[in-house]
C-alpha cells in the first residue's frame, strides 16, 4: 500500500480529527485569542484569560477604590502570595504550602541560589549550562561577585553538565527547558546525581510550569523558581514563584530578608526573624494587581490533569514538526524529536531567521526569533488547536517558498526580540 | 480682646476658608474617595486615581489581549520603568534619567545598600536608626549576614545618628520620615556629615515622595529609594523606585544583576554587562499592570509645583493638631510641631490606641495604629480637604469623650495593622 504524500491538506484533515478528540478543546473559550492571529508565542507571553479583566476591575474599583487600606484584611491581600502559590503547587507537583508567588524570576533565583549556597557552606561552585537563559547566568554572576571568597559560576555546554557534577559542586542550577532549543533536562536524574555528589539542585521552571507534567517533589528538587507570564498566562511581567523543598523550608536563611518574610511583620520589631516555611522567601509588599491577574489566570487550569496538558503538547508539537518537515525543506529541527525530551516548543534553524519571523508576524503567525538563526514556536495546550498549528505551517511554507521574507522592512531590528 | 474659645465650630469655619483658597482643591476630582469615609491613611495606601481603571483596562484588553507579545515594542512596555521613573524625578528633585521604577522598596534598598558598600570598600558599617521602618533594618541585616567579613548594621536612637557618623561608617541608611512619629530627618545636613566622614548616604523616601518638597540632587543623596503605593497612589503593592546619583550611576556594580539591567538584554549573551546609568538597577521583567497603574496615577501631579503640595500638607496638619489639642485633652502629640521637621502625617500617643483606631474606622475615619500606643493620621494634599480634617477630629473627640472605643470588638486584633 503506497503512503499518501504528506500534503498540507492531509495535515489539515489530521488536525481536524485531533481537535475533535481533544479533551482540552473547551478551554479555548476561557481565553481571548484575537481574530486573525495564530499565536505560537505563549512561551514568551501567555494569551489573556477572559477572567482576568473582571477580577482586576473588582480589585481596582471595589477592593482598592472603596475599601482602601482595609483591603489587606477584608480581601486578605496579605495572603495572596500563598493562595496563588497553592494553585501553582498542583501544576508542578509541589507539596502543599511550599510555593509563594513573589517578585520576578530573576530575583527569586537570587533568593534560591543564595539560600542553597548557605546550606552547602564548604563548597564554592555554582554549576550551570551555557544555554541557560541569560538572566539566570547574570544573577549567578552577580551573586558570586557579591560573595567573593572564591565563589564561582561554572557554565558548561548542556550535554557536559552531568559529568561536571563533582565534589566541588555546591549547587546545580539549571533551567529545565532550554529557551532556544526546547531541549528538556532530566530533572530527576540530574538532581539525583547532584545529591549523590553532596550538592543541591535549583531548577528554573520558566518554560515548564503549565506546559507539561512537572513533579518537583518526585524529582527531589531542593529549590525551584518559575515565571507567571508564560504558560501560566498571568500577563506581562506577572509575578514569579519560588518553591523550597519542605526539608529545607524552616532552615533556609533568606539573603533578601524583608518584612513580608518576617515571622510577625506587624509587630514592627527591629530584628529579622524568619517566618515559618516558604513564607520567609517573601520580601516586600506583594503587587496586588499582578497577583490578582495571575490568580484569575490560573483558574483556567482548574480540574485539568497535567497529563492531559502534556499529551496535548506532544500532539501539537509532533504535528507541527511533521507538517514543517513535509513542506519546508530548508528548515532544520533543533529541538529533540521525542516529546518527553523537550518542552512545549519547537525551534528550527533558519537562514535569515529574523526576517522570516518578521514576515510571519506580518501575516498573523506569531512566534519569535532567537539569535543567531533560530525561529521558535511555542504551543500552549490550553488554547491552541491542531488546526491552527497546520494553518501556521501553511503560512510558514509560503513565506519560505515564495521568499516573502526578502523585504528590507523585515530586516529592521526591533528593540525587543 | 478675648480669644474666642477654640470650638469645633470655629475650626469648621476656618477649614471652609482654607478650602476656598486651596489651589489644589481641584485635584480632588481626580480621585475616587468613597462617600462616608474620611481617609487619613494615604500614607499607607493612597486612594484610587480615577485615571487608573481606564489605563489598566487598555493595557489588559488591548495591549496584552490583542497585541500579545508585540506589546513590548508596540507599546514600549520595555521602557515603562524609565518613563514612569521620569515622572517621579520631578517630584523628588532628581536629575533627568536617574530613576527607574522596579521591584519593591525592600528589594531596591538591597540594591542600593549593596552597591553603596562596594563604593566604600574599606569600611564595614551600615549606620541607621532604630526607628527606621523595620523592613529597612531587616534588609540591611540580611545583607550584612550574606556578606560576612565583619559587615555590621549599627542602629542608633534617631537623635544619636548624627553624632555616630564616623570613620567606620560606610553607608548612612535612613528613612527621611519616621513611619511612627512623622519626624523628618534633615537629609541635606546628615548627608553632608556622612560625606565629610567619607561615607555615602542612602535615603528611603517612602513617606516623602509626593508629600512635600524632596530634593535629592540638592541634598546630595547618593542613592534613594521609595514606594509607589503611598503618596504616589499607585495601588496596593505598586512597584517602587530607585535613584542613583549621576556621579555613581555608571560606576555601580549591581548585586542583583538581571537581564533587564544588561547593556543588551536581547543579545542574549552569557556574560553580564551593565547597562548605562540607573537602568542597570533593573533586574527582571517589569510588572506591566502595576507599572501602568502607577504611571496613570502619577498624572495627578501634572502641573503641580511641589511647594504647593508642601504648603497644603503644612496647612492640613497644623489645622489637625490645633483641632485635636483643643478637643481631645487626653492625646499627646508625638510628631514635631514645626511642619518642616515632619512628614505629612500626625501621630498622637493614645491609651487604648488600638481600640480607639478601630472605633474610628468603624465610624468612617480611617487612620492606623502603630504599636505600642500610637494613632497615626496621614494627610494627602492632593485629595484631602481641611473640612474633612475637622470632621475627622469631631469624630475622634466624640470617640474619646464618650469612650466609644470601649467595646470588646474593638480590641480584636486584625492580621494586618
């Protein structure tokens, strides 16, 4: 029996079948995805959950506007960081009461790294990979410079990290999913290796949380941090989160010790005394507007088993890879083929990648470009359909085949890429 | 000629005259102050500027909802921290381009202190006062513990700070206005003393910015930080700001070194290289919802000379003190009498202060309580009238004279005070 040629039409038919059987299809209605856009960039900024506007309006007009300062008690703003954190716990396999939402991912990494280093006082090396997201490397560089005393950051090639874990490693600090290639580190295996060597492991879940099954408890992560504005859909610059394993939560000494992490913030005493558990990782007054937006956004995950999310991520990305490879001969996949070895994103090496991406965006297909030559596409299981994925490939194939990217305007670099 | 007895009626008449002549009276219309409330707690959480809701709705529904990731360029979210910062510069007498809005006040203090200590590498003492807001002391404690190597925090009684500045002082770290007493430190004099001793000065303007005339340039502050949710009215947990004097801005090495403080954040290089000037004090992705709210809120200051704000603050607080002292014989003023020596707040020592404040709040007069026995009232020049001030005193006098606070429910402590 001859195999039918893999035309875009055949992918379209396959997509329709997959969408019809998609148990998450109903979640799309919870999001505002603007007409005429094929949004493959939810890994940079998640789309707007429809519940956010009403919630933020309520917070501004009623909670702040009418209740003013009493809102801290009346609406329990003070515990929002824990309440929103508890919604994230389920998504990343964290034990109850181990996550708070606070500050930015970068700041939370500083908290986690500084706390972890203190728990391994005899060692001086933070081990990472040089494909880690730059801010993670920058934060580690700032910390080791601040500490002096021989502290260093070793950033290896990603594939060499495992072998580099050794007697000098204080903390293994990795982002689970590589922001460019989409390659997923094996959290459980690398953490076990770190522990066996007497080191701790700090995991950045920026591209993991909300995208597939994460299990920090089973993976024995010591600390984890993550981002609120990617797959969690909390909006631009949404607050981030931080996890501390229960075995350390009452033991860590916060370097960023602020009043919201104090055991009794409203006693206004002059000496810092850390709160119980992960609460001590809070620092200043929580950003209530951003917290409320993220809180509302997380309701889109209510009642979902993360295995469904992972399965849909695998299905969307597999379809995308197959359709691109069938129709875009000049692109080269840089993401692992096996779904379990990647995040919910697919990257291709593309000549003139920047211009290609601008031409795509101009035609409503939104992904992004990562220097020097990567075009990157994110697949958010909650609001993306297989049909959209194939429609995006159709545009991509045309842009490439007809060299539609070859216009001067598509080579003009934007401030933010 | 006999002096008329200072009755509440006479104060009411005086208030009406003052309001009729108030050049800022028109600003009240820019705020939503709920009916039936006399809001004397703008120094904890500023009231809602009416422009905020429309701006936040635009950001959520249009900028995020429709423009998605492209909002970073299309709406220049990326430079909001500097644009909002520039509005604050005028309010605190800072040179153009010296302030960014970012993170929380506590985090910004950590940035300022760690940067300042590096500029005075031969010294080990952070000098503060023990009436400083606790989070400032906690942050300093966390930093010196992190640094080790003999770094210490010396927290003196406020009146002893000036004499304690000496050869060992690396950084003088003070909050200009005491959160309990309202006493204002002399920024210019203490900074000059610090400089003469070879130390630097870091000022916390949490209770200053937006309340009276602040001039960090003339006062030669080396670093300053401040709060977005008090007199700047940015909403609960609004982002904070940080100022670095131009003479140091290109020289400081950020301890919290994140990608948004990098010279080329979208080059995604692996080594941190600080951006020019105060931009290097940015760390992670800016919280756009909170930034936009603060940005809109700051428009309430447009076209106002801060000397008008200071004059009205003096007028409101003087009237309040006079009326309270005439009608509430049991209260003792703990704030300096001279307007130039205090912030825009008045505190009285009150027996059963907690219950008194609860009884006031129950009757629509919102101030707050600071342990052990301080009732505190804030006076926001932009939206408060003299008539409201006298009306609040009327309620206070009744609560005290008739012992209306003496009910069990007013003794129940709330989580947040």
